[in-house]
């Protein structure tokens, strides 16, 4: 029995130690999990494109169902080792008015990874802007939004235990951010300014990554709205690598917003425009495609190949000279042996 547990333990450790370390991106783009971002970047001249479809349904009456479905595209490009940018598009967003959902808002962001971060602890910053390309702002069940251009930023922290404790190579992520929902108002003091929080843990097992997140968007300057009434959720998901290194995501969100508190606040005219029903749950699936553009943007690999070819050429020359010297020496030995043989015969 002890031997059985020992074998199982060895196999389990083998699975952990053979995990795939391919960078992966968040739903909106940028290296990360689903909504939580990593302080790390995807690397120079790498292009990631992901497609996500999310769905939530709720029974409205005995014979009708309400639904909230979203189709999104996230594009991430690594300009340098410590710098990446992303573009987030929403081709389809339910507005609960149209037969076919119109587009949603568009986000554009940049991330900078501090070059002095260690291999175990990473720090980064991220700035983003959101453009009101949606026909209908602040749709039901989704986080608060406006018709204005908004902007914000994050401080990103990532702790990696892959090198310090390779038997358990998990990572922890923390995001602390701010969003100004309208660029025309005052920063940090508007009633619609929000605090953004995100915490996540990811555990890789070979070509799988299991992760858990908590994310929230809460109003900073409205003390009458308790934290539990704001948009928040816990997310459980896993990523796995399929054929041709396509990364697949399967994600389940569980809403944590206090419904009783929201219903009570809706009766207050001052808060009714800021609080609403958020989704109770949501299921998402996605696929991410990776493209390396090093041959177009970075000639370091080509230079390395040239140096390697030159070194190999020099090595071949040395081998050829040694082979020629060995042949000459062998010929000289044969000539001496013939001379000695003739002298012995005399």
C-alpha cells in the first residue's frame, strides 16, 4: 500500500513538473486569466487573438426567459519584452431591446512590466480607455457604463512559485485599479468613479490551467451604496491547450451582489440610477490563437542563426584540416614503413 501511494505521488509530481508555460491572455486582452490580469507580458512580437461567447438566462415569467449574451474579441500584441497593448471589441451585446444585439463598447489598453521585477515577484501598470461604441449604455445584468469616454488604470502584482517551489508551481495575481466613467468630470471625486479589484490564483497541470478569481467594480464616492450591492463575482475556469496550440477556455461566473440590498436601494431615487440587477451566473467559452511575428519585428533570432552557421563553418574547417593532417601523417608512416622494409631486405 505504501508503495502504491509512493508511485501515485511520483506520477502527480511528474504532471506538475511537466506543465506548459505558454503565456495566456485575459478576456479583454493582455496577459492574464479571465478578468484578472498578470503583471507579466506575452513577450516581444507575439500576437494573441481570443474569441469569447458568454451567456446568462433568467426566467422572467412562466413562459418567457430573459437572456444576456455577449460575443467579444480580444487582440494583444507584445511590442517589447516589457510592453504590450490590447484592443477589445464586442461585435454582439444584448441590449434587451433589439432583435439582434448591437455592438458593445470598445476598450484600448497598454501594459508596462517593470524591468526590475524578479522571477518570483512581478509588478506592472496598465492604462486603458473605453469608447462608447454601444448603442445602449449600461445594459441590464452588466457592470455600470455611460455614454462617455472613460479611462482608468491598474497596479498589477504577480507572485510566481514556479522557481522557489517547483513542486507547486502556482501563481497569485492582484489587481487594484480605478476607472473614471466620464473624462469630462473631475477625477476621483465624481459619483460614478469606481474602484476596481481583482484577485486570482492559477495552478498549472501539464497542458491545463485551473484558476479562481474574484473581481468587482464598486462606486467610490457613494457611501449610501454598500460594497455588497456593487457588481462583483467569483469566477472558476480552466484553460487547456488543444491542437495547433489553440488555447481553450471554459469559465463559470457566480454573482456575489446582494440582491436584497439592491432592491432596497432601488426604492431610493438617489441611488436607483446606479444600482441594478447583475447576473446571478454566467457561462463562457473561448478560444485563443497565438502568432509569432519575430521574423518581421525582431532579427535577433536570425542573427543568432547566422552566428551559429559561422561557428559551424569554422568548426568544419578545423575538422577538415585535422582530417587532412591525419591523412598526411598516415601517408608519411606508410612511406617510412616501406623504407624500413627495403632496408631490412637488404
